C-alpha cells in the first residue's frame, strides 16, 4: 500500500506510468463543461498534465444542422471544439493538450486512458431517480476503464461542497485501493472521512462489524493520523447504505472488481445503481479480484 500519495491520480497497480494525466472528454454540452472544469482544477491542484479528448461524434450536438459535412470537416469541428474548451479554461494551466479521436466516444476514451490516469466524465442533469440521468458513455467508461474514473454531476460546484465529508464504500475484502485514495483525499482536502460497509441483515451485531471494519483499516488510521475518520456498518443493501451515507457528501468512492466478464458493470450492480442515483461526485476505483 502506498500510504503517502497526495493526489487522486494515484498508482493503483504494481506498474506505474511515467507521467499520469487527468483526462476529460469534451462534447460541448453544459453537463460536460462542469466535468471539464473540474478536471482542469484537479490537474492544476495536483500538478498533472490535462488532456482534452473529443471524437467526431461529439460535435453533432453542437454543430448547425446544415453543417454535417465529410469526415475532414467533422475533424475540423472537433478540433475547434477542443481549442474552444482550452481557451475557455484560460492560461492558468501550463500543460494542456488536446486529441481528436475517431469512433464511438466511450471506446475513444477507453483507448486513451491508462491505468494510472484519472478519467473525468460528466453526468446529465435530471431527477436522481431517473434511469436517463447517467449517459451510456459514462456508464460504459466507468464499467471498463482500467484506471480510476470520476463522474461529475452537471452544475456541481466545488466551492459549495468544499467542507463536506468523503465517503468510502468498502466490501468484505475492505477494498484497499479505495481506502488508499480515500484517506489521501481526505487529508489533502482536510475533510472528515466516513468508511461505510453494508452487512447482511442479522449477520452479526452492528457494533461487532464496525469494530472488525475499524481493525482492518488500522494501518490507514495510523498512517493518516491527522484524518478525522468514522466507521459505519448498517444492515442494509450496499446501494441503500452508500446512497444514504453520501446524501450530504462531496465525494463517494466505490470499488469495481475485475471479473471474468472483463470488468463490465452488471445492469443492476451496486456500482451501476450508485452511478445512476448519487447526487454527488462518484469515484470508481478498479480492483483486481483477489488482490484487494
């Protein structure tokens, strides 16, 4: 466990890229701009390069109806979109690059993002209980990316939520990578951390489960003695437990295990449901099954 990283863009495997990046997909919509702006703020805060990525498909929603021209024009529109985003971000970022890719947006994002990069995507505005809130691109990327993915709600304001706590959802294996990132983030932002764990109904007394959870997290508590941390166990489903804990949180962190189906998120899985319904930022952290 790497206990002393000070960035969300942190090594989550034994191999490390030479220069981890913050990557944001750009499509020109209001929901997406909030994610791009958040990515730029994060890149500046941690001193990482920012990469803005778009595909030809991204310009369809913003281009005039009569401007659908051959592929070369589509690429030109995409380049203009990326340059416009870079200009809008201003000159406070020293290392910003852009890349035009072809193909379906989720595939393009997955191709460019490495396991040590932080990929940032936006979530459309709407009722938190609407199945249409989370776009297919966001869900597909969060389901298959080999590195961490953060999903930012539309119109999310970092300033408004700066003092709110962070929630780390852990399973029975205690998701070491989630705890790594959660403790680091809580220390960096100087906010409380809540470690949340759902237990089967009547499986064991909640206070026993809580103590077991606290004991398993003792190495992190010792390494991050300056982090205010609490442990919560509830006899609820994981989805209800996590969404309840994150109601007034600024960030919810959850682990996604790589299984035989190549890391795909099942339609009704906890991670998928949380991504649909959470009203705060959600960070999905890939975990290799059996190596937590």
